[in-house]
C-alpha cells in the first residue's frame, strides 16, 4: 500500500503480566472498510480501543494521515466510535444526541442544526429528532449512535460489534446500511465483529485475529478460499477436515481412510509417512462424478437434512465424515441414509492445513 491512511505499527498491549495484543501491524488505505474478525478474547477490541485512544499501547505506534497519534487523548484524534451498547444519553432527544459532539466542539447552533438534519436524513430518521432513545427500536438507536459518531466529520470511523445486540433480520439490514453510508461518505472504517458472515459480506479486507495476533489479512475471497492457517480455515465458514498420511511423497499421493488421492504440487515438502490435515469446503464437493473433478472417494450416506432450497448431506468415509450441500430439485429425491455413494471434487480445492 503506497500511502496508507492509518498505520498500526508493532502494537503490543499488556495488562500486568498478561499480553493481549502481540506485535500487531496493519496498514489501512483511505476510504477502506476493514473488519477485525475473531473469537472473544482475541484482542480485536483492544486494538480498536488503542486506535481510538481509550487504551495506550505498551509499545508501538499509531499514525493517522501521517500524524503520530499514539499518545493523544481520544478527543484529540478526530475519531468517531460506535459501541456495542448504543450509549445514547437517555435524557437527550435524538437530535440532541446527534448534535452532542458538535455542541462540545463549539459549533454555532445554526450550523449544528443543519449538520444534525443532514445526519438524520443520512440514517433515514428525519422525523425522529424530537423523540427520546426509549421511544426507538434497537436498530433505530444504533442508527442514531452512528449519526452521532459521524456528525463531527471524523477522519476514522470505528465500530465495536455494533450489531451484536440486534435480532438477525435487523442486523442484516443495518450492516448493509452501514456499508452504504461508509461508501457514500468515503470514510476509512474499522469494524470489529465475531460474526464471519458479517465480515465476509461488507469488508474490503478482513483481519482474522487469534491469541492477540493477526492470523491472516486479506480480502473476503482470499480469507475464505485460501486460509493461511488451520485456525482461519476452521473459524471462517464451514469446513471439512480430512486426516491423511503421505503414502508416496515423490508421486504426491496421500491415503485417506484406506483410499488414495493424488495431490501433486500440494505436499509442500512433506515426506512419506507424514500426517496431513486436508481441508475441503462443502460447496466444493459433489455427489457422484462431475466434469472438472479429478478426485473422488467412496463412502456411505450418514445423514440427510432437508433445509428448503438446500439439502445437506453427510457422508461417512471410514474414519471420518464430510458434509456437502446440494440444491433441492423437486424431480430428484434426496439420497437415502445407508446408501453407498461416491463424492468427487477438484484436487485444486483441497487445502493443506498447517
């Protein structure tokens, strides 16, 4: 990245003897939407709070638009933040909440009123200015929190799991609105979530975190299709993991449940007798042969779950089980539990996990 807007350089954070963020590095481009994705306790919110100024790094530095802000207070950074809890002032109206930061900054009231009106239009609540937070739904309250963060025209927008308190349907709708608003304003954004679908659907890039470290940084396509570590592969999306043994390293052959596959070019220096974990996404597998599929395994139907448009099939392969999804076809009945079957896939879709 030639000229990053946000630079996080060798950030580390410890609380007493416990290190929660370890040598974290990231460059974010101007106008980019980057999600921090990972399980609870992985350090993603701590990194966000250090960027916001609510936590001070134990070491490392944070640079925004060429300016080192590492030791600056939150109100000196021109950063907007939206929290998981809406954190609205219950005694203030919607308009007063949105305009709070403008009032603190000393903006003249006519200018502040115009900006508040712009923000209420942006979040599609132009008629709600006189209401109080308790008169709003959860989704509406989070929209107001977003408008309040954006009103002072911050350089960065930081969102800390802003959708986790909402029901599923509202979450999907609001995340799409957040992305639309972010694109419209062109504001550089960091979004923290533990929801993989959220991160995959709205991000330019994703930082998958685990144990205080960035396991992998990449586009949603790269993170899903080419996971760099076993953790990323298991955390992002549904994954089948096949345990195998290299039966002939020179020929690139691996034995899985007494069946042999040819994986030339994928063994990465493994030797004959080495154990390997091979990952395969459910959508990469077909029941029976399929054009373009150069690998197959014999198995037995273990489970069949009808999910409407999709039928999820689990196939036993001796010592292991793989899941695959097929589209529901009213003219073709689903397979029967206990039937012998063949699954096929492209060897290019197999990932060797480390």
